[in-house]
């Protein structure tokens, strides 16, 4: 069921909470919403797990204040949801920008309540290149996307979507994803992209000590494979699952592998009683 949780005065986040069992908190990518995990919202409850999807501020059904889209504030929003729901031992899965927020949450809030971390195509350690970090997107390209958002946001989303998956999606899927992305507000889309451009997580990663799995599309053009390698090197004991035939969104390019890998991790980590997986 869906609910709204106040994370600061006059700012509420929409949270989808389905099923029972070990909780798995999903953090979506830019500029979508928790509805991008639609398949997992059905799959996990069928297999005895609790799906919790959060719409970040400015995205999906959540409120969209004018300010405060930095990683610290968005990580604080996640903690407010975790505390309101009384979660004490859960799996945290962050995709793309959601992966970046998950990393900041782990560092800023001392891994509060997290039993296992899954980073999928995460925008970490940095989304953009810098003088000391040669990987990722040139910051000028992000500036161009911000300009395109002012000029023609639907066209910007369409252009971004062309790099989202390796496989050519159906027109219906393209329309669905565009719809999800256009549910975000224009200023939320821009402010979050500014944070993606400017934030740096290199010092956060070493603070992560829970079991961490990195899901990465080998042919990712948005958060290239080098980012995952750098992230893995900075999180002690982390493991990587390579999606050889995937671009950025491995959950759409190789859905069976994504879902099987996630369920395997959950079964290994939570001691679920279910006898088998239902796919």
C-alpha cells in the first residue's frame, strides 16, 4: 500500500510498502520514481519479502520543495522513512542516483539498520569527471542536459532514455518510462542533476562495512563499468555481479539475471523460510 511520510516540516515522501518478511528498501534512479521497480514490487512479496519503494523529493508522487536536493538531505530523507517504518534490519538497494544516495546514507548515518547493501549501476564514487577522477561523464555534458531540460524536458528525457538500456525497448516501454520521468518536477529534475554533477562519494565508500554487492552492466554508457570497479576497490569485501549484455538498466536488459541474483542474495542473507523462488 502507498503512504506519505513527513521527512521535514511540510515535505512528505511517497512510500510504497508491500508484503511481509525481510524488508528491502529500493532507491530509484534519476529522473524516475520507485515505480521503475514495478516487477520487483510484485516479485519480492511473492517470495516472502517486504518491498519498500521510496520516491525521492521532487520525483514521483513525493512533495517537491524548491531547495535541498543535495545528497545529505536526500540521505536524511531516507533515514526519516526508515525510522518512521521502524526498520532495524533491512537490505538497501540503490540504482544509479539511488545508489549514490545509498552510499551517502551508509556513511552519514553509520549504516543505520542496513544488513546488506546492493548498488546497481550506481553513480559512485562520482558521476562526473574531475581533475583527480578521470571516469564518468564530463561535467559539461551534465550542463548541456540541464540546459536541455529548460528548453525541452520531454526531448531531454527521450534522449537520455536512448542510452538507458542496451537492448532497444518496445515503444510502449519507452512511453511508460517517459511518463515516469515526467512525473518529476522540472526543478527537482534540475536540482538533483546539479547534485549528481557536483557531489563526491570517494570518502564515503570506505565507511561501508556491511556485505555489499555491486550489480553492473558491462556496456553501461551512463555510469560506465570503471565506476563500479572504483567503487568495489573502495568498499572492503564487496563483490560484483557483471551483467555482460546490459547497459545502464540491467534490471530491464537482463531481468531474469537481475531478479535471480537479488533473490539469491536475500535468501543467503536473511535465512528466508521459503523453499524456492517464484519468478
